[in-house]
C-alpha cells in the first residue's frame, strides 16, 4: 500500500480509540478542574502529552503543589514503559525510515496506538501511525477541555464509570490478535495472571505500579522472544 492508503487505514483503525479517548478524557478534565487548571491549560497539556495515567498523576501533583522534582520523578516512573514500547516499534519500522518519521511516531506512543502498531503485519509504515494519531490526539485534548468546562455537572458515578472505557479500548486491540494466534493468546493470559499476582501478593504489591509494569513487560517480552522467536524472513512474509 502507498502512504495515503496507510494513512486512511490508520484513521479507520484509530477511530474507536479516538472515541474512547474522548469519553475517558472527561474524567481527566474533571481532575484538571479540581487541581485549579483552566480549560485552556488542560487542553494544551493533553494535546502535547497523550498520557492517561501520567495526566492524572500530573494534575494531582499540581493540586498538591508538590513541585517540579516530584512531577519529573512521577512522570518518569509512570511513563518509562513508553521507552520499551518505542524500542519495540523501532524494530517494526523499516531501516530506511528517517529520523524525522521516527520522531513523529514516537511523539504519540500510547498503550492503545502501540497495540495497533505492533499488530500490523510486516514492516510498520509511519503513515499508519499518523492516521491513528489524527483523530486520537484532538479527541483526547477536546475531551479533557470539555471535562473542565462541565466540571461537576455530571454525576460522580457517571464520570467515574467513563474511565472503564480505557480498559475496554485496550481489550479491543488485543483480542483480535489473540484470536488469530494461540501464542499471543497464551502470552496475554500469562501477562494477566502475573499482573494479578504482582497486585495481590503483599511483598510484590509494595512495588510502585509504574515499576511493576516495567518488570512485567521486560520479563514477559524476554520470555516470549526466547521461547517463541520470530525469524526476520517470517516477519517480512506476514
């Protein structure tokens, strides 16, 4: 496919994510309002940084007036998993992909867009990511903006329920791949079980959530790469 077709495919695949972002961002907007951030400031913050957990943590730090150091350390811990995702995506991109394209793709590496990108067969065309980003970034930013504007008009239970949409979106991206490949299905199940163990065992649950994600991501990815290696010629023929 040429770049235009990849871009249009990215828009099509990214629309469910964008709509989910718009709904989930309402709750982020309410958190921003409670921290004293204006609608314009919240819009600017979210259009520049598409990070759900990082956004919530950031606005909470602003509300507590904890300072720049606390903000920097918290964002590093929560968002460092995106470094791992970016490394994985760099292997999907053709070696001929320029630094400019790689940088733009890296700008919007979110959990959901990452899941879309890694499910692409063969090499990843950066215009696919551009297509997914086109509806997703504005929906996330405008959703947050409207959340601030509406404030506490929505009942708390309704606003809280909207956050479940984020998990629904992620499931929608991994289920199709898991149905097609039994190895992916096994890895997903093992990942969920390990995540549950880390969240419930007394010693493991003391580890910050950001570091738990990193540990599990590295461990499961390494195990999958060693046990079920995908040869380069197989990737090219997908």
